[in-house]
């Protein structure tokens, strides 16, 4: 699938390259081809996957036609996060889907819950204007009216 701003992306590969040029730890991004065969690791597939991840997230409400710089940055950060951590995320999803709630490997142990699979806060922070929770406050307790 081709990258198409307004349909399956908010940003372009050129914008992603520019944003990541001086980003610490982004060197693996520049090792990727712009596009490749379906399902192969490429800048296109990571940007589209990040778009799908963010546009389907219940924490935010994002339309396809957004041109906000923070939305573009969030997509690029999400693409880089997927490049670095997709395998671990997928393993956790599989473990949760098969009923695993905790595991221990040598000295490492982890308790799994769906909260472990949310979009990282540094990405959600860029999308504060699009929070699906904006304007909603839950008040607990008794209040005089």
C-alpha cells in the first residue's frame, strides 16, 4: 500500500526524515527503505502502522485529514516506537490473548495487563488537543448544589 496523506497518514516520509534527523536513537529509521514489498519493514509500512494504531486508539479522536504538526510528530514517534518495540508488543499481545497474566525468565519477571499495551505517554502527550476525554470530569463524593 502506498503512503497517502489524508487517507492512511498524516505525514510524509520526507517530513518524518526531517523530524528524525536530529532525534537521538533514530539511526535505525535511516536504514529502512522508503517502501518495500507488502508486510516488509519500510518507512511506509511503519508510518501506516503508526497511523492505524493512533487512529484506532480509544484515548484520542483523530480524523484522517488532520495537518496539525503535533499529530504528525506523534505519528512519526509512534512509527519509531513500533520499529524499536513491535516484536515485544506483539509477544505481550499474544501472551495476553492466550491467558498469560505473569511470567518469570531467570531474574526478570513481569505481570501483564492490557494497560501494558497502551500508547506511550510521550506520544499521547503530543495529542492532548485530541483527547477523547477532553471536557469530561468525574466527581466522586457528595456535593451541595
